[in-house]
C-alpha cells in the first residue's frame, strides 16, 4: 500500500468517524500463489467499497502453524480467521466432512449437481459453530501417488506407508482395512517423510502435488478420485459482528465471488498439472471397473461401521447418499 493510499484511508475514517475492523487471517498457501492473489484482490476491493472500515491482514505460507494451531490462536484472539481445508473444521461442524468422504463421488459433475442443496447446509453448520464463511471453493479430487505401482486393492500391503492428516480416523481405518499402513503427519512434515521413507504414498490434488513438490518423490498415480478437497475462508463470528451490517454483506459478496473464481482457476491448474505430471515421468495407472468398485466397496463398509457405532458422525450423510442414488438412477441406461 503506497503513502497516498494510506492517507486516503485515514481521511475516510476520520471524516466518517468510523473505526476500522482488521481481520488477521492465516493461510497455508504461499505468497505469490493464485490463492493469495485472489484473497489480496478481494481484500483491496472490500477496503475500497467499505471506505476502509474493513481491512485484512494475511499471514501466508503456514507461518501461523497448522489448522489446529490457527484455531487455537483464534480462540485466544491472536488471529481472527484462516483459510482451511473444509474437513479441517470437522471439530466445529461435522457437516464439513460431507464432501471429503472417500470414494463417494464418481466425478466433479456429480458433486456440482448437489451443491445448491449442501453448500448452505455446511456453511450454516459453520455459522452455528461460530465461524462465518462466504462460500466453499472446490480444489479438486485427491489421487493416490506412490513410489510403488498400485492398480488394485490386491497390490496393497503393509509396505504401503500412506500419509494421513492427524485426527483422521476414517482414513486410518479405511487404509487398515485395505491392508496399508497409515502414518499420521502434519502437512508440513510430509515432504520430509517422503524423503526419509517414513511414508511412500500420499493423496493430493494434481496441482497440489506439484506446488508442494511431493510429486518428485512419486513414480505412479492411481487415476481414481479418492476424495474431493475444498477450501474455505472462515472468520470468527464475534469479530465479524463488529462490522456494520451493510459492510458485512459487502465482505460476504466480495470474498464469495473471489472463492468461486479461485475454484475455476484451480480447476484449470489441475488440468494443466496432469500434463505436467506425465511430462515429469509419472505413470498414470488406470484401474479397471472391478478394481474401482472394490476400493469404493471397502471404503463404504468402513464408513457404515463407524457411523453405526457412533465412532464417526456426518450429519446429512444419509441425505447425500439418497440424492446420489437418485441422480444415478436418472442416468441413461448403460452408464455406470
């Protein structure tokens, strides 16, 4: 921000008698990434449209720690919000797991048909948990990358050491059921784990694997969508309440549009990343239909057992599954 811009904002604040509300926001995305550019562009627009009443200060690159640390800092008032993977907020709203359940969606088009119904459900659950989020931005499917070739569940053994996020019991139980070894690590430790051999397999989006350089430690990618990833900008509702109602709407509209634009940009990045991965010598392994169904069947069995026992909770899941069944029944004959 140059000196003229600073003087302009000060003039507006003094002339209106308003007191600016500053949001301190943490993000894992590195400075210079498209995510940070989208956030900074939206922040500048909000500042202009609210005459400086809302200002945003970002802490990119994970300098404020992982999601658990960011949430703790928010409770202490050191931060006011963050950019999270939606599932990282499951401790606040279990509905955030709806889009990231393994092997539930065949393709992104299937999920897109349900978003008008389920996006509001997730956002309202977050609001009830004390977080305000303008919208959900899909980041693409995560795929399995590995040092050893995997085509089917029969290729899996305990020698397959798969990274899972900490506090992810569903992934752990699913991998154990398949026969792999689940290794929980913070995201910041994954690359080191790949270097040392602590893990030899990971799931990530196509572009994410490249941005984080994890792809350099893999030789194969299983061309089977594991789970949908999504991001959300969420701020503490108590801090958001300090903002005038008309300015709250400007913030919601502007950052909502920015998140939707970023989703389109990320989709293009994933498409470009597939070609880049092939160019880097990564083999794209396509499973046959029986193998694809085997992955989904095992995952569903584990999920159903955990839901039935109360070990895992996903409000809205039965509704989601029913809607998927309806959509698939409407598909032309012969489409599986």
